[in-house]
């Protein structure tokens, strides 16, 4: 048996249902269209931001290559302040740290690297920044802070680089035996500049010979 006995009752039921639900229907359609067009607008907006940041970063790189470091640093600041949501801001901070080091300002380089470390959410990039920050801290003579940069768990892709940093820290602490072991691990772990690491290893003082039995 039909719920509505006659055509008239069905029509009246449809009219009543429409009267009660038309707002939610149109609202749902509008919301759906809004999400679609809003997503497209957001993609277009973020794409435009990324392209603009790319242009500014290229300009900064050209300024660095031509030795206009002051203007390049200003461009880096612009990227960091206006385009912090893009990877170019982090790259700009790394470049800025390099420029600061070129001027002998390890403190400013440290600040730029710390900003980059706190800004990026890319794990691989965080390790790259940590390694650079550790070297800057060592250069500034802050051995304790450099030691604190070392992570508890080292990814295999960065094992060699972290081992080299451990070796440099050990040298700064006057611990040649620990440095020797760290540099050996760096060579085995696929660190980038093996020739430099081998030089560091060769420059370490010889290990003390054990005392003779008659001494």
C-alpha cells in the first residue's frame, strides 16, 4: 500500500517537503560550489605566491653572485617576511646565513639558521639546517650548543655528515680518540667531502702509546 493514497496527497506532500527543505538544499549546493571554486581560487593564489617568491629568490641569488650582498640580504628579508609559507623563505634564510658568515658575523648567521629551523616542516631540510647550525656554533666557539644540535636518532642519509660534525666537536673538546672514531664513521657513512674528512683525520695527533712495563 502506498504511503499516499492519491496523486493529490503526493503533490501536497512534495510541496510541504520542498517548503521545509529548500533553504538547506540551496545552501548545500552553494556550499559545494563554494568549496570547488574556493579550492581553485586557493590553488591559483598559492601558485601565484610561489611564482612571485621564485622570482624574488632568483633576484637575490643574482645579487649575491654579483657581490651586492647588502641588497641580497634585503631581498632575503623580504622573502622571510612576505613569503614565509614558501620554501623560498627558508632557502633565503640559508643564503642570508652564508652572507653573514662571509662578513664574519656568526651571531647573525646563527639567528638566520635558527629561524629557518623553526620555520620549515620538511624533515630532510631540518637536518641540513641542523648541520649548518652546528658548524656555525663551533665556529663561534659555542661547543656546548653545537653538541646539543646532534639529534638522538640520526637518519642513515645523514649519518656521515653528523659523524663528521661529531668529529669536529671532539676536536674542539680536545678528544682526538673520539674524533678519530667519528671521522672513520663519517668516511664509512657516505659523507660528502671525503677528501676533507681524511685531511682532518690525518691532522689528528697520534694516539699515545701505552706505557712500557718497566716504566
